[in-house]
C-alpha cells in the first residue's frame, strides 16, 4: 500500500503531526463521469416524487355534454372534464413515483474515493486532529473557523460527532458536520473545503480499502 504524507492541524491552526493517506483512496485519477453518475443517483433518491395531476376519471363533474352539438357556432365538446376545458383533466400528467434507481456498489465506492482524491488534488483537504469542544459555543467556533479560513466546509468526524461541536456548528452557514458513515459524494463536492478528523481518515480507509 502506497501512502502520502499529510499535515495534521488542530482547531487553533497549530501543527499536530502528520498522517499517512492511502494512495488507493486519496490519490486516484479524477473521473468526472463517475462523480456525475454518483451525484445524479444521490439526487434522484432524494426526490420526493409527490407531484400529481388528475386524469379525466378523477375530475368531479357531470358526464353530460356542456352544450348541444350543433347550432352554437362553437367546436363540438363531449365533456366539461376534458383537457381543453377550464378546470379539466391533464393528459399524460405526472403521477407520484419513485425516482430512485440502483447503482452498483463498486461505482458508489469508486465515486467516494474519487471525491476524496479530488479534494486532495485541489489542495482543499484538511486533516484535523479532532473536532471537539468542551462547551457548545457557536461564537467561539466561528472565530476558530474564520482564523482557519474555512468559510465553506464539510467536516467529517469518526463514528460519532462530538455533541458540543455539532451544536456549535449547527447555526453556522455553509458549514456541515457529518459522522464518517454519512460521508457522501454530493456533500463533499458541494463544499469548498473538506475537513477530515484523524478518526474519520482511519474509518474511511477501513471502509473503502
């Protein structure tokens, strides 16, 4: 297994050692086609699909002709529930449906590896010693993030996110905090900076190895 060295920092911005990153996870070629496939799959799964329109059989109203066939000078009409009539049906309109579809597990895994590699290649991957606070103080965390230059970031922790840190970050715009199980391609790409704690690195390497 080849590895690359990455610096580790703490929340105050001070150096906190080094960590080895697995090349097979953080050093892959950037495949935009794979990233697009995984992002489209994720977004399709998130769609509610609750849109609905009424067909002729679902419109309430009489079945009688709205006016006589001949003598009015108007086009013949068979029902006031027809699509061309005001308040009538919608032809071939949308119905509730599930937009989700299956994507091979190996493609999903490759997508996550590629997203991590893309952030590393762009120099926008930061390894954090740990994401924890003794008290849930949003103001204090805002100052720390500003000093670190993290205005738009996704912070991924280990199996569990520190409760105080998560509470402090909850109201900060453009800052997302996730446990490593929640790491996904869409959220990684939508934020400018990707911050992984050392626990997150270990968990992701074990998960994707």
